[in-house]
């Protein structure tokens, strides 16, 4: 039985989500969805629908399908879901390893990160249908090197992909992941001031903002809170991978130092630095250990509980404010339930003017 | 036996919906219920928003983009007073139909559609009861379907009893949730050793993840001996986790004790220098003494070796070790590996998943005898309270009373919203329990911690097992899986109590299928039948008796309505009444009295005055009646 986080709860779906879930597997289409709209889970469940229909038709000769992804973190996340939903694991492929073989169905996630020719190749390889999911707003590059030919090519927006392949486009406008209580605070930091109005979930409680005597006490509190509540889907997000990154006053605000402190406290956890991945290993989503990540590395991921320590001045100085507004915003919007922000000096200037009604 | 036919389709998760509650209601109920799905599809031509349209034969109908299926319902499941004749062989039914195994069949139009519906519903979190009715899923041919006249929707009138029926469905859902919570909890409690193996497999996954983090990171370290030193604790932890799981597996498979006779046989076959049983006994004594003197763990190593030897036929542990060793080698030794890191990672993950799944399948397949006589539990629909016979659930009288009090407080503030639990309602429950059982009253440490006024809370603060289970529920009101993990991690005993609290709060509709599969497995039909026969009288009460509970609305709704009325009541009326009837007689000030006025149910009013102001029930009843007389009863009371 899959763990609860991988099972859908149809009672929580709204009319529009149901409409998209109800599309036939033989229809080709493009889904555009904002951050938190759940498009990756929709892609996963599309794969499941194909798998189910296929084995119900002929268990001995199931239809062929491939899920193609662009980022390794996403592959790790989807692989975990695919394992739990008992879909054959080899059917999720990183684009670099895709062999261009024709299959009945192709599902593409983060379609905005593929080049025009890559999209064409994917489309040509699908025999029955192709479903593409993505968000133009989250496009990383306007141009990039074709993974197969090494030539520089332009990438396409979701709208352009739909037009190029002459496919219908559906758009998910709401954020189903982020509780509005967290969005209200995150919107103060980020550029999207309408974020709260896009959120469907009300949220159990407001984000917690807590002050401690020093950075170690912040981490002690985090350790204790994880133990007390027995949180099992947690991220601890910090700005830097190691001490060499960022200005000097960012000592301890990095994976390296926090990892050393957590190890010293014998606090089991996983971590990922910017140097991580030499052998292609990714965060393990089947484990229920807290994951220590940089803001950047958390992009595209979601956790039940997110802790963001060290949110204080002078760490958040002018340089930091200029460079880290978007990464911090990414971190603040990773939680689908609880958000804790801690500091041990004057609270970050990012929160200047923040109404006390937005946190507890 | 005559049957009625209700045509449906898989549109909008109708199949998942009905088997999340074991019932089907008129579509208009769903957005009003406050539990489960808040929508239900209406197929043009054969369905209606206001009522369930029943046919005397399978009808001809279409739904091109979805799979059709028909509920075949025995007339014994129907209250004939609710049937309204529409046309020859067509009826409107104005009530919820509760399923029972002998009264329901589900008819599909092809084997493939049946299979797809089943497989899809397997991935729906709340859809638990499909397995129970599996043997009633049948095929029907289009040629068996009959054409009926089109329904004239104008002839179907809105049901004036709808609020009462929805309120009864809701109460039944939470009461049933409590009963299922109790049963699920007892299974979890009594099989904690067996379920423990699942936890051991999770620990292997965790230890593997922890090691992987370090392995890749350590590649950048040039000093190999330093790398080995740093990695050693994590490698050690992983192999210990495997040994631990293996030992637990051994105990579950071969029994609890690993005694000397087993070790003698094992060591005689493994160590040629040991020639006889006395040799082995002396050798073991020597090992034990050495372990005691020098803190070594050689005896445990022998036991582990024995376990490994016996479980040798169980490939999962052998293969896990093999793949993990290969995995580590890739990082430690610069040689071309047989499998890629990705491939090994996949193999390890699949081994763990399949082993966990196989173990849980095996568990579900074994029958379970419930140790509680459900007959000792009674539910009063009007009071919305359960009563337990003393000693019913294996506790002492004090604990039984605490348990019952908590269940009733939870039923009073049960969940009635989509999404996560509302913090205010959880706080209300905590407040109610604190007021009744803590010297601090509402201001318990738990309350302060939840209110974010203190940073630290320990489960040790809970005074006894009932309260520990209560705290577990309060920390995990939304997910049974999280509650279960919490209880295991904190080693809370008698965890059926926390499961009962969760079930009462969330109701049956929200219970995850992962926790009912032991009950709904075909091998546990005796237990299913027992629960069904216990619940049957309550279903009959809901369907036929319809006790008038409409005045006893949800506390939050009552508060909102009463507040609105109070706003229009001249303040001097309240002050006058207070001065002549309350001041100097009860320990309430004017503000507290105004708050109490919002409680328009007699019982809530009495409970509140008893808890907060120590007003005896007979006095509060007198006051309640006086208020009713003085204020406009049509406005304030309804």
C-alpha cells in the first residue's frame, strides 16, 4: 500500500482538477500550471491511469509508456511516487538517458525546460498520445544546449509548445499546495503579491516566527520540535552550501556547518550540498528523515514542515537582500502545512513592515 | 427479494465516493454533509439532484466518457416511506442508502471496466470498502437493460427533512468512525510486533538515505582514511538496521526465544573445533563472561549469525546486503561496477518496498479476533454521546471515564470542514479536557504549547495513558499514518485509544484505506460481520427512526446563529435579566453571562455552566428555562 502522501484524496479535488483527471488517456494535451498547482502529481497519476488501463486490457502485453523529466530532483521525487504506486520503475527516465524509442504514451514534466527540437522528438516518438506539463514562469533558460546534438537551441514556453504541436492547452490557475496562511507571509517577501488569493488551502495555523539566543539554540529548537511532533516530512533550509559561499558574515548559515552540528547532536538527517550529485545520487524521498537543503535546492520540492533558521540581520545584509529575495521566497513556499522561521538577532529586513497578524 | 437499480458512472469519482462511506445519498446532500466528498455527479436523464432515482430494472443510459455501473439494491435496504412514485418502475428516494453486504451488488458492463474501477479506487485514500463488496461486483449486459420514460424533474419536490437527515448522516459517520478507530487501533495494538517489521524496513531506508548523503559528499575528500573514518558509523548503522529487521523477522517467523539448544546445534555445524554440546556450553559461557567484562558483543554476533543462517532462505536480507556492499564499493573503490549507482539504488528500493508489501499482505490475510465486546458501547443520537460499560475497554473505571469523556468532547467538536483540522476546534477539545481534568483548567501546558506560548512540550507531561493517547491525537488530527508513526515512535501503549479519538473526530468517511485493509480482507469476514451486526440498529435508527436532533446543531453553527440574534437584542434586556436573575445567585459576571446566552442548546448550556462556573445542573436548567421565557424563544432558540 502506498503511503498516504502518494494516494490521492479525490474528496479534496475541485471541479477543475477533476476535469483534468477525467481527460482520456488517448487525448494529447498540454497542461500549464503555476507553482504548487500539483501538475507533477497529475503527471504521476496520468502514468498510473495508463498503467491501470493497460494491465486491465491485457496484463501480459501492457502498452508501453515513458515519463520523461528534465531535473534530477524531480526524477527522485517522481521515482519515489512511482515505486509506491507500483508502476514499473524503469518507465521514468531522465531526458539525457531517453533513447528516443517510440512508445504508446509519453508524459513530459517540466516541458518548459526542453528545446524546440527535443519537444518535436518526444512528440514524434509517441504513438497514441503525449501529455506535457509545465510552467513558462519557471523556465530556467531561454536557450540551451540540445542534450543529444550539443547545438544551442531555443526553449519554448508552454503556450508555444501547445501551438507547435497543435494541442489543446489547459491551465491550472490555483495553488493547491500552499496554505493561504503561509502565502500571506511569503507574498511579503516575493514579487507575487497576489499569491494568497491563488491559494485554495486555508491552512491549519499561521507560520511561527521565533527568536532564540544564538544559532545553535535555533537548531536545538528545530531538533526538539521535530522530535516532539515526530515530523517525518521535513526540510531545513539554509542559504548556502558551504562556508566558502556568500560573504564572511554568513558563517554557520550553510549546509556544512549545520550538518556538522546536527551530526554532533546525533540527529539523523539527510543533506545535499551544491557538490552533491557526482554519482547521480539525489535526495531520498522514501526516507522520512529531515532533509537539510539550500533554498536553491528546494525548488520544485514540497514538504509537510519547513524550518528556515537564521533569518536575521546582519546575516541578511544589503548583499543578501539583493541576491536572496527569490531563493528565500522559494524556501518559504515549499511547505504544504507548517512553516517555522527562526532568528537569533534582529529579524530579517525582508520582514520589515510585515503585519504581526501574518505570523504567530 | 425485489431489487432497485441506481444507474451511475465513474464520472467525478462516484465509485470512490460511495465506497468511502459505504453509502450513497441524493446528490444535494454532498455539499451539505461536511464530511467526505462534497460533490456527486448527476447523469442527465437518469439521475436527479434532489433524490436518488431508483428503477425496477437496469435502465438504458449513456455516459460516453466514463464507465457505467449500476447499484443493485435489495428492497430490505430501503425505507419505503421515503419512496415516491414517479412513473411505472421509476421512484425517487429521499434518503441515504446504507450498504450491507447482503443487500448490494455492483453491476459493470465489461470485465475491463470493472477491473479499471477497482484498480483506480485502490489509489484513492478514503475508498476503503470496495474490497469488502468485491464478491458482489458482477457483470451486466446492455441487452438486460430496459428503457424507462424520461424523468420529469418538476415532480421531485425538495425534501423538507433534508437538514435532519444530513445531520443524522453526519452523527452516524462520526460514531462509526469511533467504532472503526477502536477496532483498527486494537488491531494495531495487538499486532504491534508484526507491524514493527514495517518500521524496521523504514529504518533501513532511513539509514540508507543517511549514508547516501555522506557517500557522495565524501567524494570530494582526498584523504581516504579520513573518509572511511567519517563514513564508518553510517555504514555500521545501516547494517545494524538490516540485522535488526532480520532478527525481528526471525522472531515473527520462528518464534520468540533463541535458546541454547538452538545455538548448540548451530555452532556444532559451523565450528569444527567444538565437538560436543558441553563444549559449546562452555564456549558460550566464556563468550558471555568476556562480553560482561570487556563490553564486547560477541554473544549477540553469534545470535545474529544463527538468525542469518536460519533466515538464509529469505532472499531479501541476503540481497540487501549484497547490493548495499556493491553500492558502497562504487564509492570506495575506483573500479567499474557491475551495476550503475542508479540501478543499484532502484534494486534496493524495490527490495524494501516489495518486502514491506509482502509482509503487510501476509498480515492482512490472517484473521483477527476483536477483544472488545462492542455490545458494551452505546450511542445516543440526541445527546451525541457514547456510554461504555465499566471495564469495557480493559481499563479501570477512572480511565474508562476519562476515555469516554474525551470521546464525547471530540464528538461534540467533530470535524466538519474540508482539508486540515481547524486549530480552533482542536483547541476547544483541549480546553474542554483541561477544564475537566487539569488543576490548571484550560491553561494546560499542552494548550499553551499549541498556542505557541511555550517552546517545549514533553509527552511525559501527560498524566496517564489516556492523556498520552489524547496528546498523540491532538498532534496528529489529520493523518492516521502520522498518528500511527507518532505512537510507535513514542512507544505509547494502548494505542487503540488514540485511534478511537481520531476516528471520532474525522469520521468513517475520512479513514484511510491503509488502515482498514485488515478488516475488509476476505479472510476477516467474521470480524466484518460482527461490526456490521453491531452497527445495523444504528443504521435503522438513522433510516427509519430519524430521532429529532435538528436542534442539536454543531456548536460552531449554534454560536454563529445565536450571536447574530444577540446582536439584535437590546442590551438593556440582557442587563435587566442579569440583574434580577443571575447577579448574586451565580458566579457569572455580565460578560460571561452574555457569552453563555449564545449556547442555545440546553445540554451545552448546562455543561458550560457546570464546567466553567460550577453551577449545579438543576440550577442551570432553572436558569435556562428562565432565559427561554424572558427572551423571544423564536428568535434565540430554534
